[in-house]
């Protein structure tokens, strides 16, 4: 068993666990910084280690296009290529094929598409996705799914979910490298019976972990939580539960309460590059704004990150204002620290049986 | 005496020295990374300390425009503003007024100009430059000079040099903060008698250090060295000698041999952002080139920097190719390490009486 639930919250679905991989342990609940193109944007691997990032995500679609699998195979996989020796999870490429590429043609075998970079034609299906993720040699591999558009009518959602189930079964049949773990992805849009059917079908196939996909695609936040309430109870308790592409600090806490163990999201890094910094109450401030030009206090007085220990809003605002790279670096570092630290606090509250209080008060500082 | 010559090379003009400032000692010969807008581009102060950068340069012209002196005064100076507690040298703004701004009108008091950012009108003369550098509270202040264009005919160069001498005398007359040291700047274009006259006039005024300005402006390299041969012998031996805006690794070694103690240059940081990395023989390689796409060796096998210890050319090439910030970061770090380490090797060779051999062989690795 690679996953162990160490402790359960008696009042909610929240769990404190450990997922063991070939590259070390991951303490859950965990936030995974996104390293789309073999780099967590603006960060060095050393900084990620110092931030105590225990696992990062790489994107199959992007890495397939650039640098391409010839180079990745010769490099000996993604860990060696990017100089990261902690766990890596790779997605299946499905989401990006559906959200980034063009001229898509879907067959039973997979998707023909044109690269968003130069229009070159490619084909990606479950066999190809598993082959790429074998070459990347990630620790956690995601099954190939179709990302159902939102909103989708019932018939579209049903057809898409069943296609996903078939592709995930094919994914399961592919040989992976020793020690690679395969996670299935529940789809079914915003329909309770489809989510249930998807979850049950995947459990029948059998995976090392289960993800909830197709959320954070524009639906109201309440609906996201409702889908989790429908779905998570049908996932095996003894396996890790991963909510893909979510979310805000508040969404992370609420999803943990619904039994989610793993998260990834571009929010902290993307907002940083747009000049927004997270503060104690779970919201962001626009550091580039003129009102901070003479504010010689840190972004967050209580934050212990390198940015807040050493630099003022006035300085970071100046850096952003003149386009200095250090500005984006410092905000990225701060926001990632914020997310990673929030998950650490969640884990501690679960260990101390104080998750309920933490959930109620964590953004009322 | 804030400057001490510890050792002299018996065969050349090279010296090993220590310059003491309010923010610590600077071991010479030294290379100063350029932090134009209160940031050495792409680097954090922590990385600069780890690179053993003992002093950095800030640009008066840029900081005067942004963030402006109101903010800088409220921040308590440049050190506090940018979180750097080692020595800082600021230039006078003269060079940038002449190279970046437009609509210049020169009077005896200084220069009227339009900002290169938004065309706003400003005035900068020796009184203003000293006032700004007091507000920046740098450790080493540069006198205000006119940067003579190149090439310049004799009459133009003579007039410009004499204007500079007058402005430098006015600079000397201004009150500075306790412990701030003022350096004069020798001008005189490529004319021996003008360089001599300028040096002698400045020595008469009396400064804590002497810089050679107006070089690396497009003249042949031999001419740069010739100007140093004319100029340095007229500078006080017991004061530091600073060659402004120079240069390539080879130029640094040759200028040290002619008695130069301090250097600043944007070459290592600027070339890094354009994808070029320095290697042992003193040249650069274009890491973005396709021929490195499957080169899984470091930029320089013998280099001990974070970049060369952890990453391959193939990875950095990929980062540059897809526009990931980490690519520029790693090359900037490597190139700065190269320059700082070169100066360390020069200092060691002076301590060990092996400068001549070092000079002859340092790029024949």
C-alpha cells in the first residue's frame, strides 16, 4: 500500500495521510506547485525545496510539444532533465488538448489536434499519453480523459464521461515503469448520477489513486462542493483523492473537509505574475497599485517567507512597476509559501484534532 | 585612509587592495554587478551574497526617475529600499543623461533633458546629482561629469573635459552624508594631453577615489588600454582606481595589469538575458542554439556555480526556448559567478605573486 491514512477528522471527511513514491513521501493534504514546461514559473528547484514543496506537477501536453520526447528520453526523464529529485505528478494531456489546441477531431482511439504553438498536427490517446508519461518517468501518472466542456447538457456529459471511462481502461492496460502509480479521473460534469457512475466504473478498473476532474471550469463554487459531496463517498477510503486544478485558499480548506488529499493549481504562480499577493484573510492585494508606493511594510507582517522577511510592498511595487524580474520572483515565492503553509497548517490541525476550529477561523486573522 | 594597497605586482601596475566603506570591506580588484533600478536584473540579494558580490552599483538617473527621490527618502536610502546591506556605489547620472534621454540642453549649471520613459522634463547638474546620491545614501558617490561622445574632435573633447572638471569641483563642494566617499571621473576622450590635464585637475581637487570614464564607448580595444596607460600613472597610487562600464573578461585582466582596482559592467547580466554564457576561454556560447538541444553537460564542467552544478545546456536551452524565467536566472547567475570568480582568481594570483602567469594563461584552459 503506497497510501496510508494516518488520522481522520471525526466530524468531516478530512484526512491526514502519507503517500509513498519512488522519490519520497508526500504528506497529505498537499498542494502541488505547477511546473508546466519543466519549470515552476520563476522558481528554481532549490527555492521549491526551501519552500518545502514535496511534489510538483508537470504537463504532458506541453512537454510532449517542447522539448519533445526524443530529448526527454535522452535526458532520462523529467526529474533528471529539470534537476528535481522529489516526486512529480504528470497530467495526461487531455485537459490541454481540449483547452489549448485547435482543429480537434475525436475518435475512439484519441484526439487529433493542432499544436497551439505552431499548428503542427499531433495525435494523443490513452496509449500515447501513457507512453509519454513513461518517458517522463513521473511518479504519479494520470489516466487519459476527455475534459467535458462546461456547461454541458446531460447527453453530452454522459457520452463524454463514458468515452473517458473507456480511455481510462485502456490507460490502465498500458505497461508503466516500475513504481509508477496510475490515478483515474472521475468525470460526469455537474450530474450526480454521472459522477457516481464514473466513480464506480473507475473503482472497478482499479487505480492507485482517484482524481476528480472537470471542476473549476467556470461553475459556481457551491456546485463544485456539491460534486465533491456526490463523488468522494464513492472513492475508496484507502486511496488518495486528488482534486485537479483547484483552487483558492478557501476552496482548498473546504475540499479537504470533503475528503480531498491532493491539489494543484496555477493560481498562486499566475496571480503572482500579475502582481497579486495573498494575505492572511485568504484574499489578494494588487501590489502594483499606487497606494502601496510608500508602504514600507511587508505584504504580510505575520508571513515568514523570504519575501516578507526582507522586502516591503513599496519595493516590490517598484520592481513590478519597472518590470524587474525580481518582482515576479518575490510574489511567486510568497504566494507558493502561502499555499504550502496553508496545507501545513491544515495537516497540523488534523493531527491536533482542531481541523473544525481551523476551518472556521483560518481566514479571520 | 579608507583604501589600502596590500600588495603590488612587481612587473605590472596591478595591485591587491582593500577599500573600507560604512557597509563593509571591498577586496580589490573587484567586479561590481550592476543593479540599475534597485535590482541586479533577475537576481535576489540573497543570491548576490551567495555569489560573494561584495559591492553593487545603482544608477542615479534611473532611480531619480523611478521610484523617484520622495519614495527613496522615505525608504531611508537605497540599501534599505532594496534589502542590500553590503556596499553600494552610485553613478552620477551623467552617462545616462547623455546616452538615454532626449531634448538635451546643456548649461553651465547642468543638463535639461526629457525622460526616456515618458518625456517629462528634468534638470540634472552636479548639485542635483550630489543631492540625489545623498538621498540614495550610497557608500561611494560619483562626481557629476559630461560623457564626451565618441568619436569627438579635439576641441569638442577639450571643452567637454573642462566642463566636467568644473562640475566635479562643484560636486566636491557639496555636503555628503557621513562616511560617503566621493570619486572623481577622468575624461578627455582619446587625447593624451587632455586625459593628463583631466587627471591632474581632479587630483588638485582631491577625491577619495578616481575613475576613468568615457571608455568602452565604441573605441578599439587597443585605444582603451592606451588611454589607461596615459591616465593611471597620473592618479594617486594610494587611492582606488575605477574603470567605468568595462568590460569583457580579457579587458578586466588587462586593465588590472594597468593599475585598475574596480570595474562595473552590464555585460554578464545583459548577455545572460540574451542567452549567452561565458566559458573558460573567456568567450561566450549561445545556449539557445539548436546544437545544445541534446547536450546534457553543464555550461562549464569546471564551474562550481549553482547553474553548472545542477543543470545541463539542454535544459537551459529548453527554458530559454519556451521563455521560462528560470533560463535567464540561471545564465545570469552563471555569468556573474564567472566575473566574480575571475576577480577572485586575479586577487589570489596577486597574493601569490603569480599574476603574470595568470594573465598569460587564464583564458587558455
